[in-house]
């Protein structure tokens, strides 16, 4: 529950001729292990504890939690680790004004509090129109809870009505409908901006007494993780016996991880006989299938063109990885394949 002191805001509370606006953003985040029970007390560790992170703009306001002074606020987050339950956070503003909230610290959750103070403004007329500020953290990670908080500087005596709408539709409202504080689950909205629109009215039906405000929080898309293929072996001008030993190692690797695929890339030498790269590929695949019992669907062969000498590259490709590419070093126009020797004639008796 979040509750403001009478000196700040609240329906039915009197402001006199002065009112001030406080913009507050509270976000509930997934917990990371906190370093202390109160950031300063490292003796009271609790695996079920939650965390409050507080910062203000401007900085330098006296801060207390549950009546315990905690120094002054800063422009960067100061973190406090607390037992689960309701804790009272109080910030003393200029001229002795106080901003107070009761914050329910959840087990292994982190609550981020941003307080932006604005100086008093003069209210000289009817309570309508009145300023409405909706605040929210600028960004949260997918899966974090977003809390949209409204501060309303209303000097009238009527009870206010709060109507929230949230986009996109995938953002699920967890609680707070009909109240100044709305909690939204950011799961399933990566790469999108969650916007909460609030309509506040005092029930009078007057257009000036119906105010609209909104705030948005960006949920960045997770970074794309590169998953490159791995060059397992390379053999240039190798005998077939040497290649068989390397193919045996490849077969063992593929059997140990049935989720991978192998890429065999062959290059003919600058003066190799015509069709040499394809011959090397066919020989390697035949050996893997017949001698190592590898599923032929897991063996991809690729004619890589020409290099200075015959070469065979062997790659291991995990699922979802980028595919290896051929890297010839001799342009096709500069290669001079040797003619294939004719097969020897067999002479039989007449």
C-alpha cells in the first residue's frame, strides 16, 4: 500500500493556497542478492528479504525508513535491504514538508523509488482544473513489475475517481485499478513501450474537473546473442589415412552432442585435377556415414572453390548458430585444374 501524508496530497485534505507537485515513480524489480539488511548493517542477512532503491531529483533531502534516519537522498540509487512486509519511507522536503509512503516490500523483489520534487504553486481559483502527474520508471527488464503512480494536487473536498487503461494488450494489469497506483506485469512485451493512461475526475461532471495524464516505460528487447559455428579441424594436402583419423574425431564429437550439425568444406588446389573438391567431399561424407554411422542429414558438404593446395575444413554448427562460409584464396579464373588421367586399359587374352 502506498499512502501520502496529509501534508502532501490526498482526497479531502486541505492545501490552503499553496500546493506542490511531487512526481514519484516506483518499480518492482526481480531481486538480486542484497548486500545488507539496511545497506549499512551487514549482519542481518535474510534470503527472503526484499530491496528498496531510492533516489531524488534534486538530491539532498533527509531520508528515514521506519522512523530510522538514513542520511540524505542522492541523485543515484541508494539501496536498502529489508525484511518482507510494509515499510514506511519518509523524505523531508523544503519548508518542512514531508513525502511519506508505506511500501510493501515483497520477498526477493526490488522496489525502485524515484522522487522528483517541484516547488509549490499558487492555487487561486476553483480546485478545477488541477495538476495530475503520472510517473513510471523509464525502463525495466522484461518480467519486472511496473508501478505507475499518480500524484494529484486537488484542493477540493470531493472523492476522486481513477480510471486506468494500459497498452499494449499483452501488458497485464496486476492490481491498482480505481486507485492512484497501478501495477503492470511487463512479461511478454520485450521491445515494446508500456503506456498507462489515467483519467481523474471528481464526479462533478464539469469538463475542467476531468483530467488526463499518462506515462510510459520501455521494455528493451533482450540482446541478440551470437552463436557462431566452431571450426573443428582443417587439413591441407593430407593423405586419406590422416583425414580418416580426423573424421573419426568428428564422428565422436557428433555422437556426443546429437543436437549439432557438421559442415565439411573442401577446396581444390590451384593445379589439382578437375573435380577434386567434390571428390574430397564425397569421400568424407561416405566415410562418416558408413564407418561412423552418422546420419547423413547431419553432414552438410560445401565446395569452397580454390586455394593454393587441397584443403578440407570441418565445422561443428550448434542449433541456431550462424552457418560457416567458404573462404577461397584463389580466384576460379586463376586455377588450372589438371586433366584427369584416363583409366588404364585392361588387356585380356584373345
